[in-house]
C-alpha cells in the first residue's frame, strides 16, 4: 500500500513543471491501473502493514477516488488553456488524492480522523481559489464550520475509546460492543453531517453551486462517501446502542429524502438541483447503513460507488453547458438539443442512471437498500416508494427542461461538444453501467 502513496508523492514535482497538465492526468490513470491489479483477498483486511490495509470497501472507494481525480483534471481543461494557476490546481488535486487514499486505507482510528479532516483543506482551496462567484467564501466557511463543529466530538470519542481499550486499531475494536449514548452520538454525528443527513445538509448545495467543476466532482464523487465509509467502520462496535437509536436517523433520513425530492422540483439552478438530488440519494444510504443488516451494508456500498460516478458525470454535463452559455439557470439552458444533439444523449444516459434505471449500479444499490429497510419496517415502504418515484420525476424534469423548448435568443455563438468532453462522459457512464456484470464481487465482503 505504501508504494502507491509514494507514487502519488513523487507526482507532486510533475505538477510544478510547465505544460505538463496532461502528463499528470495520464499518471493518475496509470496509478489507477496499477491499483486495480492489486492482489486482494476480498474476504479480509489484506496488504496489511502497521499503518495501511485494504479490504473490499477501501479498495472500491480508493479506486473511485483515483478515477474521479483523473477525470477532474480532464474536466478542468479551461484552467490550462487560460493559464489560470493550473500548476497549483494540479498540486491541489494530487494532495487531495493523497488525503483520500490515506483516509480509506488507514487502520488507525486517530489517523483516519486526521486524514478525514485533512481532505477538507484542498477542497476548501478548490472552492475559494477556482470558484465562480464572490459567495464562494461564504460557501467555503459553511463547509468548514459544519464539518469541524460536528467532528470535534468525534475526536473526543476516539480518545475515549483509546483510553478504555488501549487501541486505535479498527480491526481490534470489532470485538467490543459499546453501549453509551454520548459516545454513540459523538462518533456518528460527524459522519451524518458529512453524508449529509437532512437538517445538516445546508452546506452541500451552497458548496456545490459555488465550486468549480472539479470541486463539485470531488464533493459529489468522494466527499459524501467519507461519511458512509466512516459509519460502516464505526457502527461495527456500536451495534447494541445503534439498535436503540436507529429509528431516529431512519425517520429523519426518509422524511428528509422525500422532502428534498420535492424541493428538487423548485430549483432553477442546474447545479443546485443535482446537489439536492445527491442529498436525497444519500438519505437512503444512511437508512440502509443504520438498519445494520447484510443487504443494507451491501446496498449502501454499491449505491455510494454508483452515485459517485453518476453525480460526478452530471456535474460535468452542467459545466459543459455553463462553459457555452455562462449561466446555470434553467431558463437560459433551454433547447440544448438543437445545439448539441449528441450531448443530449449523454444527458439522457446519465439522468437515466440517476433515477436508477437498469443496468446502472444505482439500480442494484437501491433494490438492496429498499430490501434492507423493508425488512426493518413495512412502514418504510411508503416513503421509499415516494422517494423513488420523485427521483425519476426530477430527473425527467431536468432533462426535459434543459433539452427541449425554445432556445435563448441571446445566443449568438456556440460550439458543439469536443472529443475530450465526450470521452470524459463516457468514462463516467461506462464503469457505472458495466460493473453490474461483476456485482457479485461487491457482495463477497459482506
């Protein structure tokens, strides 16, 4: 595991050279190829060292991180063409990738917390440094304070555990079953904010709307998954207390998911709509994890991977329109099918995956999550039905509003999609829909 970290570390000098933008992207994809061929025993933690290890959850999420970081560089070509601090941007991306890699691969709870918080810094720099509007500073502060406010109790909880168990190692903690309310709340709340759960989700739409395309991609693709990953790791040794408390999180998540789905229909900003749809999807993931059964953990993992690719691809599409029209408003982004008929197909493919149409991973994840929550209580059926229905509704709303209708008369120059953009969208959509063939691998760990 250390060799991959060293490879990322030695990519930093590459970032500082002139005109080597695409070389860095090629290196990231090469790293992906090397990591993908890692010999992995899917049943257990393996590739163990004192510090790093890898099991199936870590493996999938690290692969997703490397993939999304490569695509972030690809999506941000405008920074390179305009010579807008692209060296610092590349350094930021590599640093963020290193933080995410370490977060997903460390065994030590304290180190996990350290890198969990460390990934916040490059994201904040992305939003503040390359965002579009002056409100990006306020959005960055929202992101910082929501996350930091919730994660101080997590910090104290981790030290309480060390004080009692004399170990930070996640693997050893699975033999305990702690039954303390305050410890449970302190350990779980930080991850719920990161997911984000309804009521503590306000930082997400703000951050997405103000972030550049790369910031949105990493936020939607990986940052929301940190919360799910943390919950899966932490709830292993908090099972007894979670059985008493999970109905609270389930109720908030399902009702919140339903309400957010309705709120998606009120959005006039494309990015804002995609951001709110992420909150709706993550609410089902929280429900699945909180049930603590096989289907729930499996479905949450599959939906996290699927949503990471799908949501990131939709932000790419929103940015492609933004680069042409210099607006994210749905009133101006109308009738795009007239200009970019091929791009219209990509809108359709990614939005159909977003509403969990086969053969996407989202479908597999949602079926499993619905199964898991139905086994917990039949009453979940009503809200799950509404969330699924409305997720199809707002996806169709976004598609029909942007692609059909009369286009804006103020458009006096326009150009079609370029091959880089089509490749980028293909690289989001293809793994999302081809991995359904190997979905049995996702189930082995659980």
